[in-house]
C-alpha cells in the first residue's frame, strides 16, 4: 500500500471515530429509557419461543432421522443468509457479487425472516454510524436484554427514527433486485421462509406436517434469531478490545463459533469495510472462506480489506493491549 493510500485510510478511520465521539455527546446513553412495549411483538415472540421449546421435544423424540439431520444443515444455511447476505454484502458492500449470486443471497436473506435486505441493511448502517447510543436501534448501553431482543419488543427511541432518515441508502434504493425483494417481502417470505422449509421434509421423506412446522420452521427460526442477536449483545458486552478500547464491541470466541466468524466484533467496528470481519483467517471464519471460494470461480470480486499497516497502527494507538 502506498503512503498516500495509507494516509487516506487513516483519515477515514479518524473521521469515523470523530463522528462517533460527537454523536455520543448528542445522544445521551441512558439505560433507564424505556419507551413502551409493542404488545403485538411481545405476544408474537412469546408464542414463537413457546413453539420453539416444544420444537426441541419434537425434534428429539418425534421427528424422523432425516429431519434431525436436515434441521442443523438448514439452520446453517439460514445463518449464511445473514452473514453472507444481510451483513457483509447488503449492509457493508465489503465485496461485490455477480447477479446470480445476488439473487441467491436475496433468497437466503428472505428465508431468514429478519426483514427485507433493505430494512436490515438500513438499520445496520444506522447501528454502525451511531453505535451504542440512543440512535442505535439495539443500543448495548441499555443492557444485555435490550441489545439482544428487547429492542424488538419496545417502541423505537425517537433518535433512532430521526437519525435513521440521515443514513445513506442510495445504493440500495438504486438496486432493482433489492427493492423488488423489499416491495414484495411478505409474500416472498411466506413462500421462501415458511412454505419451502416446511414442505421439503414433507415431500422428500414423508415427514408429518406438524413435525416439520415445529422443528424446521419454529425451532430453526428461533435458534438463528438468537445466534444473530448474540452479535448485538454478547459481542458488545463480554470480551476484550484489542483494536479499539474506546467502543463497546468486543472480540467474542463464543459468538464467532455460533455465527461462522462474526464474533471478532471489535475488529469489525474498527474496520467495517473489511469483508473478512477479522484480522486473522481461522477455521471458524466459514463466511470468509465461502466468499473466497466464490471469488475463485469469479462469482465474487472486489473484496475490500484493511491493510496490516492500518490495522497495527490503529491498535497501537487505541487497543487495550490484548492483541
């Protein structure tokens, strides 16, 4: 990397950090703020979790062996819809894809049941821009439960709505495929996220419909949700900060294991454009390896990274000494 490019990268990092400091003074961190329950969401997630708990019993004692094998495989596929699609591509555009891959990512993202790619990416960009302040949808300063799932059970803080209108999503708005999925998300989700997962065991190995519903849909859905939510909670509260001790996000081996490498969160928030989401390539960084494999076949390209000079310079200035 040339000195000129390195200087530009350092300036970019400094600008991001300065922005976060200014926002921190604007948006008061107050864990006591509780803007009211969304009763419909509380009822929905309560029933969904009850169904998932029953799904554990069904998976262990009533499901066929093929369903028991398919369940974790399908859950892993849905997890990849979040990590490959929602997070690293649609939110950060940390790598580029061919049109066929984009369509597959949109289908996988739809199956996760975590809102459209547009909505997911918009909220995630808001999270990075105003990380762990009241303008952050899942502000970790409000505690573990709120950052894990409480933010989905309560009304949005006024600053989330206000600052959300300032996030740049012009690239998403100009993408016809992304906006098609956003416009028709509900019928697309009913088909790809509900009917297809339930019908596969029924048609391929004659599983009982109710067994398929409680295992492949309810149980799988809740497990993937909690794995995703752990990045917002566990990976913002419990761990070390080798790259930037000034921010909430941490390095969490546990989260990395259950999310295919998304737990190196202190690094990610310091260098959000890096498609690897980590300084090191490890066996558990499955998402990174999939992107690299697709790049080998020219299906992904323009993989963005942070240089070693930039990373080490930043951690020396701002890390907690645990690198």
